[in-house]
C-alpha cells in the first residue's frame, strides 16, 4: 500500500567480566612453627554496555513497490 512507513530498530548489549587475582600470601605459624600458607585474593568485576535505536521514514509511492533501506546509525 502506498504511504509513509516508519522503520524502527533497537538493540543493546551488556558484557560482564570477573576475575580473581592473587595479590600475596600469608604464612601461618603456631608456636613458632610454620603450618601453612594461604593466598590473599582480590575479586574484580567489570561491566560495560551500549545500545542504539535507529529509525527511518520510508515512502512507498505505488502498490507492490519494493524499497530497500539500510538502517545505519550515523553520528550527528
């Protein structure tokens, strides 16, 4: 059908990452005698994300007309 149509797309993503890092060791003694070592750790978490919404008005001038459109986001 002829007329104007609004094409709209939207997407987003989130990326998360976590890691445990050994930053040192602690030695444990009982009565001056070495017993064991334990690791000192730090937990780090990172997260990032982004999204976009893109829209375009397309005009169809006659019935059955095929219109090709690239929904590409451009910087303004």
